[in-house]
C-alpha cells in the first residue's frame, strides 16, 4: 500500500509539471502569434493608409483596409483565440490535481494513523505544486497573455469603428458633391 501512495503522488506531481510546461508553451505560442499578426497587419497596411484625416482624427477614405483583408486577419486571430481559451482552461486544473493526489494518498492509510502521517507529507506536496502552478500560470496569464489578447480585440474594435466612420463620411462627402 505504501508504494501505491508514493506512485500516485509522484505521478500526479509529474502530471502537474508536464501540464504546466504545456500551458506555458501554449501561452507563449499565443503571445508570439498575436504579435506576429499585429506586425503583419501594420507592415502590410502602412503603405496603404490614407494620410487624410478629418479634424476629429478619422480617416477620410475607407479604402485603407478592406473588409476582406480584416476578415482574413480576424479569422486568423480567432484561431489563436481558440488556442488561448483552451490553455486558459488548464489553469484551474492544477489545484484540483493537487487535491486529488492528497486525497488519493490519504485514503489508502485511513486504517492506520501512523502511516497516514507519513503519507500526508508526500500527499500534501501534490496540493502544494498544484497551487504553485495555478498561481504562477494565472499571474502570467493576467500580466502578459490576456493583455495581449485584449489589445488585439481592441485593435479590431477600433478598426471597425474607424472603418464605419470613414465609410459614412466618404458616402456623405460623395452625396454632397452630387
């Protein structure tokens, strides 16, 4: 029985480590690809952007970007967002795995209080590492990853507002010229 508790505890600690590494890699993938997407958009459209603006800072011509181009970028962003959402869901799993390791280790020794004390040390390590992983990954998500995702969302929202205002202004100017 002792060896089973050790195997369970060590297995769950190993699983926590592997999932933490995978989650960190997923977060890094998301940040790198969103940055790459934003750089692509900025570089491709620097040359096409209109330099004519209204006094309110709105582009006079709506043709600096096309909806088709932005939809391609938005589709690519949505794929990255889906990956982010998946890895973001891993974070709450870590404390649960830790608690599972603790409970599994302790259940085996309910009949002998002395053995339970010994099992408690290893069993509690799974909770400790699960909590540490969750805290570190949640902090990384809050500080870096979700800020990058939110910044890109804001980018698309701002584009849509500017595009619609420029399109309306362009239509209004053309209507007044006729």
